[in-house]
C-alpha cells in the first residue's frame, strides 16, 4: 500500500455495511479517505471513531442519485484537498424487492439510478480527475455482486439482478474505453455473494442464511486488489462464503405428473 501514501481514496456508500468496513480497513494506511454517503451523522461518527488512525478521513454528504451533487463532491475534493482522486471505490448500492408483475416504477428507477447511473457517473468524474492531475496509475474498483453473473432465484429480485448485470458490462466496457485511449488506469470488479449488510438484510432469503459473510471480508479484498504489481490488475474477484455457490436455484413450484 506504500504507493498510495498521502493520496486520495474515494469510498461511496461509506456510512454502513461494506462501505464502512472498507473505510475502516483503509484507515490502517496513511491515506486521504473521502467517505461519502447521504447520512452525514454516521459518517461523522465513523470519522470520530478513526480519529487516531494514520489516515485522514473526510466525511462528505452526497446523494449519488443526483448528478449535480456528484459533480459538487468532486469539485470539493479538488478545492479542499488540492489533489485528484487516485482510487475510487464505487460501493454505494441497494437491493429493493420489487416484482416486474406488480412492482413500483419508482423502485426500479431508484435501483438503476444508484446501482448503475451513479456508478457510471463516478467512473467518468474519477477519470477526469485522474487525467487533470496526471494520475496515470489510478484504480477504479466497483463493488458488484454475484447477482451480476447469474439469475437470482427469488421472485422480486429480477430488477436488482438486471442492475448488477448492467454493472458487470459497464465495468468491462470501462476497461475497453480506457484501453482504447491508452490509459493504464486499473479497473476491478469485486463480486461478493451474500453479505450481512444493511442493503440486503431486509430481503427475503438473506437475513436467515447461514452462508452470509461479514462486510470485513469484502473490505479485505479491496486491499488485495490495490496491492497488486503495477503491471497486473485483478479484473474480476468473486468472494463467497465457504459452502456458497455462484449459481443459485429456486425450489420447484410446478409439479409435472
């Protein structure tokens, strides 16, 4: 992690769950961590908790479903810290149980606004920031899900499923575009299975599962991705609880006789 010393690391969705654990893990190193979420009170509590760490924590309130607030956030980093973003960890996301048969359009829109559009916007602004400040070795990490690679079995999860599948293609598409312009900025997708987190805890089939890892396990994978040699990038990193599978299957509903 020495190469990232005194550089800016942006973490979205930092107030709870995986994002909070990522900030805690990163605080072990002398970094400038911009912790972003809507709930500024939780960010401030986290900053106070980590006050004695070697990292400098900057709590920033931002609603990532609003492009204007994302742009303000990146401008704040530039004017307040005086540096570009070297590492962006797009962690903010949500799971809403909403069926296609009778679900709410606003739920579907919010899923895509946060899980897809917000991430893509942060990728764009991170690239601009890195370019402006001559950061040629930057790293963008998208916290995706195994739901981006397989069909979830439960009714009401399909729109969430499709938002994560979109993120899978957008992440690889970002690599394509960076390669096309000759950039050496790294892009990593970290794909956890079931995680004990606020985003999924209220969804059927997650809270009661014994195969559900702690957010700290996912946070440790961020360090794995950031500590690879300069000529190597971990493109896809899937993390599962022991005994969990990537492909999940629904119980039989229709009985054929």
